[in-house]
């Protein structure tokens, strides 16, 4: 019997979008206490449910604004769903917005601990793996330089090296990663493929049907935040091809 590793149950995510322009914190606070702030409700996800077994690779299809990235962030724990629940088993590695938790004033080494904490790693774990992270990032002496002096490629390399230092049970990929120069990109792709070979469960967002079919055995389609198709990757990909004609 297959082991269920992820269960997404009736997940909905609501955002309140302000109807009016507020020019200062003071004006915002005045309007807030007078209950004069007006919002439009926007449901980025509505009643999304699916489950994955260990080793499943799920492709998530949908046009821009369909809710794909929001769903990944809910599963990763970045967002708490407005309704519904997410049940995860094992270690999760989110490859989404690499380095989003970085502080530009801190050095690379300081950001390893900062971003590692954001990803849920303990200080003890990071103490044990810091040399491995620095070596994989190929940043050398730049590891002691503030991130404000890094190129975007250097920041991405550091973020990737921190996020992949674990051996995850669940891997979240938002689009195919293009990290750093050609040499580092090849190395990062090999690391991802090694994770695949270890039987990791994957959630993969891509606009490329070819990549989804190559990597995944299952797929879902999101449309305006709702799940409109789920099942075998070839069947769902065929439905999606019809939708986007």
C-alpha cells in the first residue's frame, strides 16, 4: 500500500485588496480605527483538494493568475490558508523565490542562518552543514561580504545551496531553476536530479508541457483558483492543451 505524504483538503486563500490609495501610515491608521478602509475580497484559491503518495511527481498547470504560486506557498507554510488544511509528512525543501528571506545588510554567512531559520532548519543543523553550504555555493571569500554587494546570480546560488542542504521528502519547484552561470546551473540541475532519483515527492510548476510530461506522473489544472482537472499526467496535459488553444 502506498504511503500518503501530502494531503491538501478544501484549501481556500483569500486576500483583501484595498480599494483606495492611502498615502501614509498615519492616514492608514486613522482610516483603520474609523473603520473607513474598504477592501475587495480576492480568492486566489477556492476549495482545492488533492493528495500525493511517496514518490509521486505532480505537475501544476494553469495560466498566469490561476493560483499556482499561491498554492505552493500554502503547501510550503509561507501562507496560512483562509480555509481548509494541509497535512505534510517529512522534510520539505521549497525552491520558490530563492533567498526571499535574505537581509542585504548581512553577510552571506549570516544569511545562511537567517534564511535557514526561515526554511525551518535548526541552528545546530546549520552549524553542522555550513561548510557544505559554502562549498556548494562557490562563493569563497564573498561569504563574509554583505549581500548588498552580491550579484543576483551570487544571491541565487547562496539561496539554492541553503535550500538543498537537506535530503527532502517533498520538493517544491516553481519553474525550472536557472541559477548562476552555466557551470553552476549544471551542478544545480544534477543536485535536483539526484533528489528525483532518491524517490522524493515533487510538486512542479511550469508553463512547459514538455517538462511536466518528462518529470511528472500526475498533474492538476488550476483555473481562477479552482481545481478543474486532476489525474494521470498525459490525460491532464491533453485537457490543458485543449483549454489553451
